[in-house]
């Protein structure tokens, strides 16, 4: 046989050709499965071998899929060639014909893993069953892995991929590909992440002892940078700082000994004496004695011969000269002291003449000819106090008035005519702020720049006298009042409520809090994170905005209620949080006010905790913030929001970016991001998604998937981005976000579909399914409540409270007195859920009144009287219900 038939595979429905060639042969035929093939199915060709001159016969047959499928039995379909010649008969080897196939499902697919650096990695793959058996290739980020090019890879006979030592560059997506003559199959992608656990660097040298004298301490530090944790690797364990005590020897200054005896009189008519710096000697860096070690003087009282004194001036002249110098110095010193005293007295008198007023009571309004008919409420955005005894501020709306303005300042010697001020920069409401401060005797105005704030003490007693052109400097204040982050109002004995819209922050001032006849310009400010120090320390995390209310130091007759939103997850069956309320001192340091659950009779506040906010009863205004830390053994969770933004349509560039913000789940945090994106030209694509972030030291991972690669391309080299755990947990950086930069193939591409995954490593996650037209202008979309105003809002007097004053007094009269059956204010506290620490209310003159104030603050959005009436009905207070039905809206 010159050519024998070979094994073949039928692909789909295409038949196979079997060929046989023999020489010399008189006849040649095929036999399949023991039966002769019909002679008509043979294609026979004859030729002559040019070398040997013998006849060469060649025959072909065709085998179809039907023939193979019709065969029954355990043996595969086979054919062999039989040739005859004068020498005899010869049979060829059998050629098997099989139907080729490759199933779809892998018997075992590779699985994604997270491994440490230099660890051996095994990715297993079992290809689908097929005929012939499938060949296997491995892809790394869609590139074929060639072990001959990279010796760190090894593909076993079982098609498994072994990475001998994992490198950072081996972080990629791996795919197992199986193929044969029929088809090609791809396994699911396995993501391999090579992480690096943090390692401590070497300790630094010990610092110098911080005490110059006596006992102190030294410190040394190390950092988690050898190596730094990467790709979710564990943070270093142990402290980054060590301290030890040290003792420094105190320096001792030197002191002079007593003078020695005078020496004998010398030839120059002088004698000498000396002393030493040994009483005590200077040690440990102490100062050396000041002065001369030796002293000389004339010892003959001027009776020395003239020849011995011609070379020096007479001693009486030297004595006279020294006396004159000392006398002149003493006189100059006395004159300087007298001049300083005179200047100080003049400055003190001038200061007393200028600063002689203070906040007055309502009687001063009568002496200043105050007419109630002309009263006009002050602007709510005026952050400075307005004296109650002064005439109304007619220039309060100068920013919106288009007619001529006139100054109200008029002294004794001023012209009775008003001076037009239409060209004044006060017409512009942004560059400057007009503040008018009055006292009972003199009307005067003060103009301050808009970027200058005044301190609390100046809010209580701000005065100015003199002409308009007189300049006066005021110390700057650390609180920044920006639009949308502050509000103010003039409140008196009737009380009121200050609310910063769309932030969840409010201040309730109950009736009777401010003494009768007093008026205060009260304010409420949310401190920006980049302009204040945060109250958290160590493992604590900030849970609420830092809020300032004031003026601080004012006398309050009863507690006010400050409402703060927070982002602590509190719906767990066991307590996971240790919550602490802190306040900021005038020096800027933070002090602990109370820890929830650890109150005592000396606690100055009471904190009512709800799922999304807390209400603080306090009698001292200032700056407050809520912090927390995990309560072992369970880790605590913070509520976060994930907000997705994109550029405002239409997009005229090939570049396109998606920004995802990770913020606290509070209205104030969301409002801050919306204002920021509005200034950047961004638009919110959909409502923010909630995410529980656990105190587990794991980072937040963000990745983008399913981008249509035919029209879009991602500019990021990494497969995902991460926000470090400490950046989110500490709350020191705001707002945190990641950007995914994309590029479209042409300007004609407008549709974008993709999937963005956000999850905490080994924690919870969220998925954004994005389908948008970047050229289509989206309607304005805001998750904040509708109807909100950018201007601060406030309510003054009875309109700020849902409970009428008459009902309040009758409820207090009925429940304040202790009851033997316990049907008093304590039962009301339990019915309303305010009974966590009853001793706080027991110390108040009217416990029921404080409970009702807290009820007003907790139900400011839905304050109907039904819930309160239900609690009173359960207590059996029918007489109070009659009053509420008659006088109230119940």
C-alpha cells in the first residue's frame, strides 16, 4: 500500500473521504464494518509509476453522517482497503469514522480568588466532553498564556493553570478556552486578586525628652509602609507610636561667692579684690554668673604723687561722669513710664465712652420711641443681633430694592436731611453686608465685609458710635455662614424654631426659654468639614454634621432642643454602638458631654435617639457633634449613600465621565454633594442607593462592567478602584468619590449601557444598571423634598409650635404633681418613649413641659395631636382630652 485510509471525523453534516492507493494491484475495494462497499460507490483511478513502470491503482469512497448513525453496536464505524494482485491479497489498517462534537458546559470552571503576594495559585479547568478531545488554552486579560515565554506559569496535563509565585502583575481576569474541529468554548472569567498585607517600617529614633527639667516622655513612630497594604490586604497590627518616660536634669545657674579681702595698696594707688562663680557653680547648662570677677579702687583718697597719675584722668572726674549717666537713665525711665500710663488712661476712657450699651429689656423700647406699627421682622439671613429697642431696619432688603436708599444714622450735629446712598456697594447683596446695631441713646450703623464674622460675645453686645466713615476692626470668627448652611432669627420670650431646609438640622426654643423683655438674635450654623476640626479621635467616627447654635453664653430659663441627623445603623437586636455627644470649647478642643446609656445626675444634657436623627435637650448653646465607635464583640455599621452623577447633556466631547459619591446617609450630606455637582455641571442619574458600611477594616471597591466595547472604551488601566476604609470611617475627607473615565468611538454614539458595582470587601454591595442617552437632556431630578428653599427658614412665636399654649399649661398642671398611682409625667414619658433616663426630667421645675418640648421637636414634620391624645387617653386623663378636643385640632 502506498497510501492507507486514515481516521476521520464528520463535522456537522459534511461527509468524509477515505482514500487508498496500492501498487501493483489488479483490483482494489473498500470493506466497511465487514461488508463490501458497492462498486458504484468507488471512484477508481489508474496511473503508471514512472520509476518502476508498475500500475498504481487509487480508490476513494465517501462516508456520510447517516451511515455512521445507522450503525448499531459497541464498535465504531470502520473501513479498510483490500487489494488483489498476482502475488495475492492484502488488507490495509482500519480507519475509524466518528461524528465530531463539543458540549457546551465545562465539567469544572476556574474560580476567582484573593491570594497573598508570592503564594502559589492553582486555577482548575475541566473542558467539556468532545470528540475529538478538546485542546485547552488559558487567557490572561484576553491574551494567550505561553508558559515558554513566562516560566512563572505552568499548564498541567489535566489542563490546570499553576502560578508558581503570585506577583502583583498577575492580578487579572483568567479564562479557560477549549476547542476542537467542531467548536470553541469559553469558561466563565475568574478574577485573581493578589493582595499585599501591610508591614511595619523600622522604628524611628527616640525623640528628645519633651521636658527641659524633670519628668517627661519620649516617643518614636513607625508606619505601615513596609510594604503598604494593597488590594484589600490586612493593615498592620500593633501601635504605630511608642512612648517612654524620661527624666532631664534641671539646669542650675551659677552664683557669686562673697568678695575676698582687699589686696595691699599697689604702686598705682589702687588695691583689688576678687570673687568666684562657685556658689553654686553652673551645671546642666545653667547660666554663668553675670558681672566681673575682680574689682579695684583708689586706696590713697587722692594723695598719690602727680607723677604717678599723669597717664589717667582724675578719679573724681570719673565718679562725676558715672553719676551723670546714671541720673539721666533714671529720669528717662520715669518719663517713659508716665507717658505709657497717660496713653493707657486715655485709651481706657475712650473705650468706655464707645462701649457703654448692652442688650436691654423691653422698657428701653419705650424710651427710644419705638412704634409697634412700624415693626418689620428682620431678614432671616442676617447673622448678627438686632437690638429690640431700635427703630426698624429699613435697609434690611437693600439687595432687592431698586429705589434710592438713605442712611438712618443721625447724630446731634448731623444734618436733618437724609443722605442718598444709591451708589453705595450695599446695593449688591453679595460683596458686603449691612449690619445696623442700636442702643438706647444713639443710633449708629456699622458696615462689615461679607466674609467677616463676629464672635458670640460681640453678637450679644455689639456697639459702635461715631460717624459712618470711622473704621473699626473686629476679630474674625471661625464659623462661616454660607447660604443654605445657616439661619437666624430674633427671638424673645414667646420662643420659636430655627430650621436649615433640606438638612435635617433644627433648633427648638420653647416659650419661656428667653427671659421676659429680652430679645436675642439667635443663629444655627452647619460647620463645613474643611473649616473645622472634627470631634472624632482614635477609632471613633463622625456620625452627624457639626452644628453651632448661639449666641453662646446667653442665659436660658429652660432647655432648648437641637435636632441632628445621624448615619448610625441602630436596628440591630444587640447594641453595636457606643455613642458620645461632644462639644467644642472656645480654644477649639473637643470635650465629651455625655455617653448614651451612661448618664448621671451631673449630665448637662439629655439625648433622645431615633433611627435617623437625635434630639438633644441642652441649656448651654455652643458647637456640638455626635460621634461613635464599635461596641465589641459586634462591629458597628454606618449608613452610607451612593450617588451617581454624569455631565449635563448634550455632551460635545468624545470623553465622558461617571462620578460615584460615597457619603453619609443624612440629608445634609446629600445636599452638599448636590450643590457641589450643580457647580461642576453634573446631573444626578438616579436616586441614591443605600449601603451599610461595616467597621471591618475592609476597603470600598468600585468597578465598571459590560461596557459595549464596539463603541466605548474605558481609560482606566485597573479593573477596579478602591476607597480606603479609614477615609470613609473617620469621616475626615468629604465628599469621597471615584471617577470612571470613558471614551466613545465617535460623536455619533449616544447610547451608553453599563453596570457599576460598589461593595465593601467581604461586605454588602450595590449595583447601578445604567442605560442613558448622553445627548438627551434629562429633566431636573433631586431626591430632596420638594418645595425646599435655599433661604433659611424660621418660625417665631406661637406659630412655631403645634401644641397651643393653653393646652400645654393644662397638661403640665395635670401631670407635674407626683401621683401615688404613678399616673403622672413619668407614665407620659414611658408612653412617648422618652423614659431612657427619667432623672434628667425629674430635676426640672416642670418635667411635663420639657417632655412636651421634646415631643414638639420629634414630631416637627408630622406633629398632629392624635399621638399625644392617644398617650393621654391610655393614661386616663379624660379632663385633658376635653380641653384638647375643645381648644386643639384633635
